[in-house]
């Protein structure tokens, strides 16, 4: 009976049941407990547009320059997206093409203080961000959604426009490189927002009025 | 008392024998799924690529539903650029970057009616001429699982494992390629591929996948038809 028992033990995994049974659980716990870090480093193409014939000051806040977003996922890994200076690169590229003369300033006050040099002071900010990994049975995509706020002021501090603009991107989920998939989705969301800023900023009624005023003043 | 180990030894012999037969058979059959495909074409104008003219393959992504997979776009681009009668294909990423922001998913023109307005923007027509792109091929569609069934049970122990059961699933790959002529700001035609196929996976110790590669068949069929549609001038 002893030998039989030994055979059975070998065949039916009695020697180390706890280790084998808990292994998948440990793997799941290890996976679910970790936080994926997703650095976003990308270049933005130069927009193919005619610049608006105005001189503007732009102020980039610290929160925009070094933005991080952590998405906490229930029963899954958390995702920390580090935009780093990607926002700064994006706005420098966009505004540099959108306005004939662009001057970065150290603070909004510095822009208002030198108001006579500019037709407006622009302050971009990141308002909100959300990301979502693939969900079993629902979506095979990594998704990213990002919302920016673009504020423009007259040199006398009167607001011209306070505009919210969003971008959405998604990328096919990759089991081997999930961080890369989310990075792609984030870059697509930023490009989507960038495209909307380039095309739709000058279509905002208040901006059109302001541009008309500038043209009138030049004449 | 010694019978039990003996029986198990015999069992191992059958299983390893089975594996040695099933694995090569599996590999052979894995590529032999059966698909039904229908390729259609509608031509609205003559389409011949002259010297220095190129095409670009772009995926429609404006509504994000049934979005064309980037792997499918790459497959079409690759087959058209390297087929029997290769076409001059401009890399799509390069084109979208050069034209930024006009071909980004949410702002790209949805119909040829918008083309004159797009080309009227400063620099757009010149940039298109620089790229040499004459035709834009818009890809729309995706591969979806439309049905599945069966059941399979797999078990594993320190001495081995195996599966028993039968599973199946049906995929449909429906794609449409719309060709725009940027020179005349008009639609040149459309090619579509509807491919469906059922994959099977019987499992007796080792699962044997009989995969119906619908997306691959749709890519080959659509690329073949597009290369005829957009023949390069001799």
C-alpha cells in the first residue's frame, strides 16, 4: 500500500499541492498589483497652415510641462502615463505655426506687463486625462482620452476665449508590449487634440471677432 | 501492486506517440482552413499611375467603430508595393505627417465633395504634389468573430497534460477600399472583399487548430484586385 500511495502521490500532485495551486494566483496577484509606467516621448509634425497675422505671448505652466496621469483599474494593473515634455513639444510646434509671432513668457503677469508687444496672451493647460486597457469580452483596444483648456486674454487681462478641446486615440492591444500600445493610443489622442486646436481654434466665434479687430486695427 | 505503474508507462508511450504524430499533422493542417471569399469592384473612372505618381493607403478611423486594423493596412501596403506588378506606394505615416493635420482621423475628408475645400488650404496642394501621391486608397472594415461554439477541457499534472473536446468559431473579414483621384478631386472606384470562414479545433490530447485565415485571404484578394485597378503605366 505504501508503494501505491507513493505512486498516487506522484501522479496526483499531493507532494506540493499548495505551491502548484497557488502559483496561478500568485502570478495574477503579481500582475494585478503592479503599476505599468508608460513614458510618452514623441515628435509632432509641423502643421500645414497659414499663421494668423498676430503676435502672442504664451505661458506654459509647470503642470502642463511635467504632466503625469495614473489610471487605477479595479481588479487589474494600474497605468501611469508620463507625458513629460510631450505637451510642451506639441504646443510649441502648434503655436509656432498658428501665430506669426510667438513669444514664451515666464508667467502670465510677465505677458500682461509687456502687453503692448502682444495682441493676446495664451495659456494652454491640461484639464483631464483618462486611459483604459482592453477589457475581456468588451474591447480589444487600449484607449486614451485627453482634454486641454486653451485660454486667451487681451493684453488688458480681459478674456477672449476659454476653450476646451479633446482628443481620442486607441491602439490594438498587445500582450507582449502593452505599454507600447498605450503609448500609441496616448500619442494618437494628443495628435487628435492637436489637429482640432490647429483647425478649430481660429473658427471659434470669439477668436474670429478678435482677429477681425486686429485686422481692423492694422488698417 | 506493480500493475499500476506499468499501465502508466504504457499510457506515456501512447501519449508521446500521439504527440509525435499529431504535432506535424497539426503544423500541416494549421494553414489549411477553408474560407469563402467574394471580391467586387466598381470603377468610376480610368486609373493609371504615370511615372512619378504614387498611391497612399489610409485607414478610415473617424468613428472608431469597426476600425480597420493597422496590421491589415500594413499587409495591403506591403502586397501592393512588392507584388508581381509593384505599385509606387507612399508610406502612409509619412504622408499623414507631411499633411498634418488634414488627414488626422477626426478631420480627414469623408467624401470627395470636401476635396476642393481641402486642396484650397494654403500649402496643401503643393505638399501633395511634393509627395507625388495621385490616388488615396481609403480602407474601411474589420475582421470580427460572428459565432463560436463547442467546448474543450484541458488538464495538467506534474507528469503531463492534455486536452479533450472540440471548438469552432466563425470569422468574417469585410473590407472596402475606396479610391480617390486627388488630381481630379473625384472618386475613381471601389474594391470590396467579403471573406468568411469557420475554424475548427478538435482536441484529443493535443489540440489541432484548423484555422480559417479570413483576414489574410481578404488582404490577398483586395491587394490583387487593387493592383489590377491601379495598374502602373508601362
